[in-house]
C-alpha cells in the first residue's frame, strides 16, 4: 500500500538529511507506529506519504514514494486526497466548518461526490465513530476526544485507503484516548484501512501496533515487530522498561500480559517500601497562592464552580481530569488573564512578602508572580526567529545574573534548534519547549503549565521533570495540568482531580492515582496492589536488596 524506495529527504538549510535511504513497505490493513525522539524526522516521514514533503515543505526528495501505486513526486496532495487522509496534532487547526455533520461532509464536497452518496457516508461515519448524538453540535463545544474523532471522521468520509495520524492522543485524557484508539483499531480490523501513526505516548498505543517504525536520529529507519524493535530501542514505554528490568521474555506490550509475567516480581517486591519519587516538601512551607470561591462561566454555562485552592512553596501539583472538566479555565483564572465571575486570588511575592491579585496588576508585573504556558503555545510566539524570542525573554527576566538563561533551558528541553529558525516552522513539541523556556526564564513564583508534555518525547519529559523539580527547590510552586499519568507519577507531590468544574480529589500523588483505574500509571497497574508508581522505584528496590526474592532464590 505504501512503499519507500531508497528515499532521502534533504532540506536546504540542514547539514544532514532528515531521512536517509529509507526502504519501507507497509501492507494494506497494517497499523504502523512511528516512534523516535523529537526532531528525528517523524513528521517528514508522515508528510512524504501524501506529498506534503516536498511539495509544500520544500527540500529535495531522492528516491520514490508510492501510495496505492501513485508516485507522490508526480501526484501533489490534492491528487492523493481520495487515497490518503491526514489528521494533524491539533484537530481544531483542520476544521473548516461549524458543526459535526458539516465537517464530515466537507471533504466529499471538495471531491464532487454525489449528494446521495455523501449522505450515506456521513451516516456510516457517525455510527462508526460513535458521533451520531453529536451530529448537530458546534465543533468548538466538543471535548478534545470528540474533536479528535470528528477530525478522523472528516477524512474517513472520502474513503481513503491510508490514514496518517500525527499524535492523535497527545491532548486527550485517558478515557478519550481509549475512545480514539478503539475507533482507529476498528478501522484497521474491520475496514482494512492502513494506518501510519506517530505518537510519543507509547504506553497508550504500542499494544495496538502491528509494526513499529523507529527513527533512531541519523536519518535511517529501523522497522519490525513491536516486541523486537522495542527490546533494544532508545525510546520505550514504562511497560517495556519494566520488562527490561525484570528480563521478561517474551516482551509484554499490554497490561494484561505484563501482569501475567509479573507474579514473581510482585512477590519479590512485597516486602519493599518504594523510595519517594522526590524528597517530600517541608511541612511548614509557606503558602504562595490562596484562591477562594473561583467561579468561571462561558455564556452562562459554568466551567469552574466555587473552587478553593492553596498552593505552597516548593510543591509540585498535578491538575488532572477529563477533557472539559475546567482545568484550563481554572489556570487562566489563577493567572489573572482569564474570566472570573466570582472569587478571589492572592499571590505572595516570596521576595518582598507582599500579596496581590494578579488580575489587578500590569502584565509584566503579573508575569513575575504567575507564569502560564497555554495549551496552544504558539499563541505566545510573535517574533521572527527563535533567537529573537529567547533574547526578548532574557531581557524581561528577573535573573539578570543569568544571561542566555532561556537558551539554556531550551537546549535542555529540545536541543539542536537553530537560532534563526522561525518559531512557526518548529514542530509542536519544539514550539512547546520554546515557550516553556520563555516563561521559565522569568522565574515566576507560581508556574502554571497547561499540558506541557504534549508533543514531548520521554527524554524531553524527563528533562522537564528535572527543571520543574529545580523550580520547586527554589521555593516556587508549580501546577501542571496534564493527562500524562506517567509524567505525574514521576514528577508531582500532589494531585488535584477536577470533574465538571469541581475539585473531586486532592491529596498526595500515590494516594490519588493508585486508587484510580483511569489515572494509575503502567507500573502501578502491573504491580497492584503494591504501591509502586515508576520503574525507577522498582529498580531501586531490587538494586538495594530491599526486595527479597521468593522461595529463597538467589538475586544473581
């Protein structure tokens, strides 16, 4: 169905090719998972499938890419639209109409499909993706999972034989992600659609893949069975890391298979106490932010309902909940820029001891108290180059003794971004890293991060964990709104869970997420009822000898 024959893609301003001599054949009805660190060429590989590379991105393509027998060099994207459907990282960016039904019909209108056929296909797609009850709903009113399903449906109505998905679950809560992946696997198994999917959150998708296409970073592509590739790849989900640590054979890719293999490990760990993910904050740490009765509504519909929240110095708080639960609205209200129908916010400047409401302060002053990185980080990028953005951030930073501080933060999160690159030309993960660097350069006392791991690979997320921990050690309070349960398990001291605008749970990370079948990380699910959250905790317990092996077995 898809063939890469000695494909090399070289961009004019790059020293090395993005892809180098790629040979790859993907069969009909196959689900291929594309993995690799940020910036290794995944988007280039996906773009080459429908001709976006090089017709729209520029650069030079050597070799040959064919899709269903059509050569992408001689068939631009418009001539492949009936064969290849593409869904980007942010579904809203691709919407061109107002309602679900109109969006599903739009692609067929462009292909001049007969109205009777269009009506039939819309109905079929509504049923296939579970969207029938939403057909007349406005797109902007839908949850993230619903929007993602509509985006997939909008390309499916053209009956493409190939579906290209770029980070389809990156902004979704666990339940919504399961809905989208269930829909995708149904397409593969029931309709024979070929799916090429790039995803950083491998823990969500690897169990569904027929094949893994790994880009190690030198332009090459290595592909094969998921268990074969992930056994030695540089990027792997926690379930694979745990299997490596326990030396399980064969390599399990689902929680069910891992639990079957983990019985001896659970017995070995039964007497061990997990090491804390990070040192517990001091009990007497001062409050930096006090919010009382925060209420936010849009067009009379409440998004946040009389929420009380206290944030303390040195504390990392994860804000969790399904899409549409009010997390982002609460963050914007705390930051001061968002609408607030009722309630009060008081932020204490740890440097001066004065307290004020950021909503009443000039923007520059408020930013030094409360910094927020939004879900769409590109909204904060307005200059012509990465260097200009970083220099502007440094000029506004309170860290006068640390010139180029923003550049150093960026290099830790996403190394190798050229100074002269236009911010709009960066990948989604690189844009996020750049905005994180800009906001963190100001070193605000309260740091609010809205989905900061979206588009970041495991290596970048580990670096983000270190940066967030360093901020907390400086006495700052960090709030991270996220659906990334693995990141929460590694990073947060405290978890606050929202539902329908209310806080429904608030407590230490281990207590809140282990008790939840939705928010529990993979290690917790595999080793339940033991209180282990991360693979690092398991490895530490085994290495320290705190976990006696069953039946007197020798550890060696």
